[in-house]
C-alpha cells in the first residue's frame, strides 16, 4: 500500500511520521510545494519543534517514510491521499473574518484529479467546514479525465495537540473516521482503519458518517476552548472578589462530570485551531440561519480577546498608568510550552497592546526564532495561515529580542510571563530582581511562578485570577 500526504505542516508531518514508523509495510510519502520545508524534513533540524518527533522520523525516514516536493508523482502513485493543507480564515469577500478559505484545499483536489490514473481514497486530515467533502468530490470528479478512476472521500480529523503530538499519536483517545454509508464507503473506511490497526485497538476507532466526523472536530475544539474561556471569565471575577481561580478550578475539576483538564485560566488561548475552528462554526451556523447558536459560540472568542486586553490593562494600570519608554521583559512568545509555534499566540496581542502604550519590549522565548517574532507582530489578523507571508515584518528596531532570560530582564521595570515554559519556574529570581528597576513587577499570565517567594524577594506580583497583591490593591482602592 502507498500513502501520500499533501502538506508537510504541523499535522501532516508528525502524523505521517507516526504512520510510517508504526507501519513498515506501507510506503508513506509526505509532499509539499514548500521546498525549504521538505529540505528541513530531510535534515536533522526538522521544521517544527516537537518532543520525540526527531526519533520517530529518524527510525522510519529512508526506510518507508519519505519527504518530497514531487507532488504529482507521489499523489499519482498513492492508494490513499491524505490532504493536510492549510485552511486559513478568509480575509476578504463573503464570510471574511469567519469562513474558511479553501483555496489550498481546492488546489490540492485539482492536483489529485489531474494526476490520478488509479482509484484512490482521499482523506480530509486538516480541519474543514462541514460538507467540504461534497465540494471536494465535485472538483475531483469534474477534473479527472479517466472515467474508470473512483475517489472515495473520508474525513479523518486529527486531534493531536502540539507539544504532546507524539504521545497523542502513539496513544490517541480515539481515531475518528467518517465516510459514506455505501459499499464503497464502508470498504474505504475499513482500508483506512487497517492502517491505524497496526498500533491502535479496534475499539478506539470510531466510524461515523462524513458530516458527523467533520463537525466533531469543530465541536471538540470549540468545547475545549469554551472551558478555557469559562475559567478566564471566572478569573476576572476572582480578582474582583478575592477568590483564587486555581482553587476554583481544582474544586470544580474534582467533579467527575466536569473533570480536571483544560481548566487553567491563562492570558488567553492561542494555536492554529481554536479561534479558526470556532469562527468556522459560527459562520456555518449563520449560513444556516442559526443566529443564536452562532452568537453563543462567538462569545468564546470575545472572552478570549477580553482576557488579553484585560491583561494589558492590568500591566498599564499597575505601573502607575504609564509604561511609555519603560523596558518590559516578555518571557515566552510561543502559544504554549514545548513548541516553537506562534500561530495565534496571545503574546502577539499582548505585545501589540503594550507597544501601543509605548513600552520598550524585550522578548525571550527558548524555541521561537527571532524572525518569526518580527513577522508575527507585523502580520494582520488571519493573514498568518498562508504559505508565504503577505505582510511585512515589523522593523527590528521596534522590539528587542534576547536569547537569555536574565539579559531580557536586566534594567526592566517588569516581566510578563506569557508562555508556561517549565524553565521559567526555576530561574534565580533574586538575581533577576537585583538587576531590575524598582519597584520591580511580575505579571504572571500563566500562573506558573511561586508568587509568595517572589513577594518575599520584593517583587510586586500580579497573578491571573488570584487575590490582588496588597500593593496593587492599595493602588486600585
Ligand atoms: C488543540 C486541540 O487540543 C487538539 O485536539 C486539536 O487537534 C488542535 O487544537 P493545540 O492548539 O495544539 O491543540 O494545543 P492545546 O493544548 O489544546 O492548547 C491550546 C491553547 O489553549 C494554548 O494556548 C494553551 O496554552 C491554552 N490552554 C490550554 C489554556 O489556556 N488553559 C488550559 O487549561 C489548556
Ligand atoms: P497544519 O498546521 O494544518 O499542518 P500548516 O500550515 O503547518 O498546516 O501546513 C500546511 C502545508 O500545506 C504547508 O506547508 C503548505 O506549503 C502545504 N500546501 C498547501 N497547499 C499545497 C498544495 N497544493 N500542494 C502541496 N502542499 C501544499
């Protein structure tokens, strides 16, 4: 059996590496039009940072796992084609700011149709709006000149989270496969299931109809994001009342009906999926006339925006309503720990907010490349999800970047923790404090630091959703 995956990104790359690793009898080729990305997949410096990924790639690469730019050849030869291309939010036209832009998906479908001389199973891997399979099927059928070629479309959404992708792929809660309830549809589902059965128990492979699978992915992400927005809304209330959001989340998380996961209040959720998928869901609801349902889910995004803005306002008001020309160290730019990914990271909006008030920022992140930070801060909303940047990076003079946390904090008035990197917990904060301007502030947007100890050292600490520091309290009274 031959598998080809179009799109060597965060989803396609690790997923195919795992299939190649677990299925030595299957040839797996990942293709991408981006030559630099493919070259990186063929090197020891992979294009994405993901714990354990390199080991998996090294075990299978050159054996039955290959990365190539020859899209036509490998798509043409494949029995199963996974499509894992980007699906940006539309930035213009009907549905701008909400609907998914399927340009890249349609491009991939046209390539598949034009080079196919044998029947294939086409697998939707990237998250797509519900009923995309319908549209894609039409593009495939109308553009393939060989009438004997059949395409069977399946939806097989990926639930891996960045930073834990290898663990999630090795041991998934479930594999979801959606297909048509026809003989050919059922056969295609069985074929795809047989790939996963190399390492996943049959009872973890759920089969549904196409639309249920597509909608399940959007719903799963919307509900996870909703939990975070719910806790973030409560974090604001905690600060106003003297409750502690971590105590609240622990207390409610022990209710087995609620469960403990995804209840950490934060400066806001980021990542390539949550916002995009919810906006997509909102748009779908609007197009079928379900305005109240659309508004219900949209509120999850609005709460996330509120949380980022609230954090910026806390920083400004705590620092005597002026941060102009003050150096502020930003610890963490990635959207979560253990990844170098910055897509939709809350750090972008927070940094922009602080810069708009005149702060001199100095960013430190252990994995994010400098050029990515300049690019992100210059990129318009929703423009990030295109293969080549369509906006100019901000000038290097607009923001400082340091590769050392101590240096980033030297002579700073404040530190903002925006990513929960473990290493941030273990720094010598006494030494950091000694080198800062006084009063020295720490704004912990992830609640990972030892706040009592920091206060002992002399810091004025703002911790998200926690009773306010007496210094700040006095300031607000
Ligand atoms: C998410 C889904 O978890 C995954 O199933 C889907 O396939 C893709 O989208 P990902 O975006 O990689 O994965 O990371 P996730 O761990 O879900 O975190 C998303 C954001 O929420 C991060 O910014 C994270 O810091 C934030 N978060 C997460 C919180 O703020 N609080 C929490 O309790 C959990
Ligand atoms: P995700 O996070 O969903 O994996 P990425 O943006 O990281 O998304 O990856 C999508 C990849 O798909 C990009 O590397 C892009 O170059 C690639 N791509 C988009 N359109 C095509 C196409 N028609 N043929 C091959 N690769 C494509």
